[in-house]
């Protein structure tokens, strides 16, 4: 009964989405307030019905209703409740339902929080959200029905993929989707602006909070994914340039470019068309990300053919959204006026460079991801594009962005001189150079490139801090005055500071953990010990035990300096009988200086266990940096949301005052 | 097509299995030689896996490839010769850094070509815009503007802020 309610709710949601697409568009064209208002009602109703559908699927998972096909293939009664619930999106159908749910959430937030958006604009934004909803609801209902029944129902399910039975990976897809789907609002705002024929600073003020929200979620989602890979896959890596990872990196990069160009649009009414184009393309890349992961096309061209119906449908959606968006852009963008002039050395100029580089970096990832596919389709030899390719192309493209992101915020709008900007960065340069020198000395000058990387990271961090230092006149004004200024600074300033600070931390972590990692693979049995990274490592024991739905081999390793045990690590191997799968649970001791990482491998013929040990200096900074970046985005978001509401209120008052 | 499912299954299994790749038993005694082997392995793809190096994978094939690399090194091959040997057996597909050859020229050139184009396009846009901008004020105009601005500081009656 419950699955049928879910399916029925989905069909109703599709009907509402259809009406939500058509009525507000007609209303906006005819200035009919009642038809436009259906956008709000429709968006909220759509959230309700999709929410009901999602709830129904979740209930089916919670009670292990194996007559529902996706439950039978992706759940098991022995799983803890949390992973039965997480199983809702641990499969194709459920994850697409989650996608649609998040789309509906964003639509409803535009309806509820976007009260200050001019009514025709809001109607058109919601109509576009509705249209995207139509596409994906149809996809769900016609090709990926999550509520399909099995008759007879099996007594037991196949279980959730054990790799997914982990808090990191349970929360990774929802975060990632909040990011991907969040960019649908950017797309809808761009489409609405093109339909309206008007895109100005107010547009940017209204659209930016949603772009920021999407960016924050995507940043968090990617970070969670890489953190998960780090401790779950068991060989101490966090980024593999895997097509699936690249698929999430591309919209992130373009979203980052969009964030910056929308900023220029908000402040200076420049970059208008470029911002709209980025809005359309960022969402296209989000769709490509969904397509890549869901169709399996990148495993091999041939995997696509395993289930062509779904792949073709998503490809069609991708084509309609991207093609339609770009067509509209080609037809209408020229009518939009472009903004104030500026010289090349200026805040705008620096952001142009930022955008050019980031977009190129994105294109590099795109080509690197899809080129092998193209080669395969053309029938020549198959090739692989891996980390060494990106080290030679992506890294040199991103390095100038990193070096320049310290300078950009120091430049004035419109026109400035480079000397002027650099003068404000004196002590940031000193800090960077010192950090580089120190790391050169500490590591015995073996890795000069890494030292440059550390210098760059500290330069970025120091420069971001000096943004605040300048604004609150630290050292120049009395202490109390500085505090007062610090409290009065807009949140958007802190947003920039934290976001850039986070990039610096992330960079330092990546450089240090890559360049100065230590690793040792060896075999041990209880009682034996070895030397690693200045520690005496002893294997104390290996015990077997059972978890809720797995059997575990758990080892205890002690790390000691001389007599004193510094800490214990307990790497595990788990065997999940319902899927006949083995997983590793690495054990990591983490502090700001370094991660010490241990993973347990198989038992060899000699009765010893393979043990892999790593030491990754500063590794935690990678995820700390990502978290601080996300925090910066969130600060900007809350500041931007406030200014969006107050600014519109102000302009509404002005408009009322000046109208006859 | 029938072959595909088992291959996928193997890949999934490989992804899932504890990825303790290089086994102690495989390692060479000579640490310098072993370091070279590791370095080479990081540039070679395990051909049955999804984007994994032979160093990271514990698929049986990756194991064989690792042994092959070490065999060649023991036989006195240079790094280049080892890689050539592996490529001769498994094709360009094993190279994680694609070779420079006619069908990959586009791949290697594209990033830099795109950057040049992007820069050119964006800056020409800027140039066009600043040309369209009005010329800066002359000294005389600036004096008159200042005058207007000082006058504006005392608002004429009836235009208070609404």
C-alpha cells in the first residue's frame, strides 16, 4: 500500500510540475498575478508530494518491505536502521528520487524565501524549476520506478553495498546532490533573466545566495567523498582523478567561477552575459555529473549499452536543458546591456583572469575525462588519462589562480596599479617566503617544488587575513576601535576571508601530504614490531569478532617512542556475508601535524598479516581547508541573503517614492 | 557484450576488496630497485580496473604486472625499457600519462589552446568596452564637476530624502 501511495504521489508531483511550468510563464507574459502565484503554490505542493514519495520509499526501507524491488536488491534485515534508511539513496532509483526531492526543496525555498524577487522574475524562475522537475519526474516514473514490486517477494534482501555502509558515504550523496541540484536555481535565474530581457545588479543580488548555497553543499559533498575514500579504500589516497570524481569537480570549478563573476555583476553590473552563460553551463555540468555516474558510460562505452533506455533519457534531458539554455542565450543575450568599463589591472581584471583560468582548468578536466571515450568511439587504440596528465596540465593552470587570489581582493574596482595592490601584501609575502624557507630546511631541500607550494599556501592565508587586518585598521587604530570595526564588517567580507583561507589550508595539506608522505608495507604477526616514521610499531593482537551484519578481523598496533606507548591504531578488515564482500576500515590518528594511518591486509601463507602504514604530514588540513571554505561560503550566503532582502526593500521604497 | 558483466563484477570486486596492493612478498630486496619499481608502477594502469594504478590495485592482473616490472628491473632494464616492454604487451591503455602521438595531440594541446582563446576573448571584450567608454574628463570639466558637487551639498528646497 505504502509504495503505491509513493508512486501515486510522484505522478501527482509530475502533474503539478507541468502546471508549475506553464501557468507562471503565461502569467508573467500577461502580467496576471494569479497565474504567476501558481508558481509559489506549485513549488510548495511539488515539495509536499515528492516528499511524500520519498518518505514512502524510506518507510519501505525502514520496515524492509522486500516486495519492493529496490529494497530487496539493496537492503537486508540485519543492517542497522541507519544504513537501512541510507539505503534509500544507495541505489539508482532512490538516488534519482533524492535528486528530484532536492530539486523540489530548492524550488520551494525560492517560493518561500524569494519574496523580494520581482514577481515576474520569480514566476519565470519557478516555471523553469518546474520544467526541470517535469523532465526528472518523467525519468523516474517511466524508466526508474523506485516503487516497482516483486512477486513473489523474497524472504531476505541482497543487502546494501558494504562500501556504502559508512557514515561518510551515507551523507556524501545527499550533500553532493544538494550541490548539483542547487545549481539548477542558477540555471533557472539565468533563463528567467533571458526571458525577461533584464539582468542587472539586482538579479545578481537575488541569484547569488542560491549559487552560494549550491557551492557550499558541493564543496562539502566532494570533501566528504574524498575523506571517505581516504579511510575506507585503504591505500591512503584521497583523489584519484577518477571520472566519477571529475564529474563532481567540473561543476565545482565552474560554480566557483560563477560565484566570482556574479560578484562583479552585483557590484559593477559588468560580466552580465558571461555570468548568465556560466549559470547555464554550471547546471549542464551538474547534469553531466549525474549522467556520468548514473549511466555508467565512463566505465566503458559498452557499459552504456547495458541499460540504454536510462542513459538515452538522461542524455536527452541534458541535451534539452543545455541546448535550450544556450539557444535562449544566443537569441536573447545580445539585448542585455553590458556594464561599466574597467582597466585590465583592477578587481574586475583580476576576476577575468580568475575566470579564464578556472574555466580552462575545468575544460582540461572535461577533455581528460571524455577524450578516452572519444578515442574509443573512433575506434583507435584505447588510452588512459590519469594523474600524471593532470599534474602536467591542470596544476600549471590552477597555480596562477592560487598565486593571484591573494592579489585580486587587494585591487580596487575599475582601475588600479599592480604596485598598489602588492604594497598591501608586504607581510603576506614575507610570511610566504619564510614558510617556504622553513619547509626547505626541515625537509633537507629534497623537494623544492613542495616548498614553493607551501610558500604559496601561506601567502594565500596571510593575504586573506590581511584583508580583515586592513579593514579594521589593526595596529593603526586603537584596540577598541579595531574591535568595533571588526564587529561592523559585513559578513560577506568574512566570507571571502574564510573561503580564501580555506584554499590556503587545503593547498598546504595537499602539498605536504603528497610530497612528504612516508609509507611502509610489511608483514607482521602479533608480538612482532618494526620501525616506522620514528615510532616503534608493534602488532599487539589480531582478534576476530562480529558486528551487526559483518565479521571482523581487528588488529591492535601500538606506536611508541622508546618505552611509552604514544597511541594505538586498530585497523580492521570486515567481511559482509550477505554480499560476500570484504572491506577495510583503516585506522587513522590525526592531528594538525600529521596523520598516521594503518590498514590491515590479508593473512599470508606464513601466517603473518600484511600491514600498510602511512604518515601524511598536514593531511587533515585538506579537509579542514574544505570545511573552512564551505564556512566562508556560508558566511557570504547569510550576508548576501540579508542584503538581498534589505536592498530590495530599499529599492521598493525608492520606487514607490519616485513613482507619481 | 556477454563478457562485460563478469568484467564489471571483477572490477567491482576489486574496488571492494581491501586494496592492500603491493604485497611484502613481491618486494625486491634492493631498496633502490624497489623504489624505482614503485615509481614506475604509479604510472601504469591496472587494465581490468577502474582508473587504478597497478600499485593500488590488488587484482591478480595488477599483481602479475607488478611482478613483470620487477622482473625487468632485475634483468637490468632502464625505467624507459620497462615501460616500453609493458606497453608492447598491454598497449597504450596502461599508460596513465597518455603518450604524445597523433591521436592524443588534441588532448595535450587543448588545455593551453583553450586558455589562450579564453584570455584573448575576454580581454578583447574588455578592450572594446573601454574604447566605447567616454574619454576621461579634461581639467576644465573636472573643475566644473567639482563646482556642481559642492553646490549639490546644499540641497535646494523641496528635494529632501523621501
